[in-house]
C-alpha cells in the first residue's frame, strides 16, 4: 500500500490501483464495496472492448491473439519500481506468447487462457502535484506492436443532478446510464468536467476520446480511450489499433479538483 501526500491532497495506491484521492479529506473516487463496480481504477490494454462475438480472437499481424474484454493487462500484477513523498511508479511486463489464466473463466467467460504475440512493458507513473493528480502511462515493446489503451477510473457521485460537460456539450447521468454496457462515446475530446457536489476536470493527452459508463447513480466512470470499440463489429476490432512505431508511447491524464 502506497500513500502520497501534497498540499492537503492524499492518494492511496493498492498494488498499482489508485483506491483513494482526497482533497481536504473529501473523497473523489468510487470506493470498493459501494454499489456499482468492484474496482476504483484499471487499465484497458492491449485492446478495448468485448471479444466474445469474435470467438475471443483479435486480428493481429502475427501469431494468435486470444483476448477477453479490455485485454489481458489486468490479469498481470504491478511491481512497485520507485516511490517518494509525492510520486510512485509501477510496471507490468509481458513476454510474447506467455499463456495467462483468465480470472473471468468459467463464470463470466468461455475462454480460460489468454495470449498475445508481442512483448511489452507497461508503466504507470503517479504524481501528486500541488493542485492535481497526474497519471502517465508509458508503453514500450516489440516494434510495430498493435495496441489500444484505455484508462478506467471511477468517480464517486453525491448529487442527483450529476453529469459531465465537454466544451459546449453536456451529458446527464441518466443519459450515461441509458447507454448501458456499450458506454457513451465522447469523441475527439481531451478535456471533460464532472459536475457534481464539487467539480473535477479530467484532462488527457494522447488518448483522443472519452467514453462514459455507469450502472448506478452513485458513481461514474470517465474513461480516456484511444479508440471507441463499439464503433465496429467485434471481428473488426483491429481497425482501432495504434502501432508502437517508436521506442515508447506516452499517455497522460490529470484529475484536477475545481472546488
């Protein structure tokens, strides 16, 4: 368990998962055990979206890619690489072709083993700045590896009129909940504001889009994504891939309390 503090802000990180972000003891993140979702944050990599209708297979340039919803990264454990008063860095590594047990099988999935034909290293760097929380993801690995990236944080809601705004477009919580499991797409945006009892601004860099998801009225997930997976049929999910054509790819997110 890692606890970081800076300027009346506190975050708690459990095995790489940010489970609390408080300013002056006001909690902004959804808490495990509350209705809605059993996590506080997670990452979607190397794919985003479901694969069941494609037989859990995703088209890639080489080898077999057997992936369940949102990819196999979440099945790997983070290692703590560094820590100081205001920051911590975590990583996961995968060697091409390594078979990974699928924790969803057999209750929530028909496939017991996952595999990806590329090696990669995935870093999650968490920094508590003087006025916000900054999270950076750094991806390195095999040249030209296809991938998608999504970050999946959940925020606690207290107001019945909660919603989000991006530029001149607003989305009510009712609209988000009505979208169901396909989530609500917020295309070509890198900044979004959560309107609740207190406001939060979520600013991303490198992702390009957001999607919004909530099964209950007490939480909402505001997810920066590189590709909205429900824009295509599952057998064509590969159309949303980026490619690792440089030594590292970096993506950044800031969560900024606005009062």
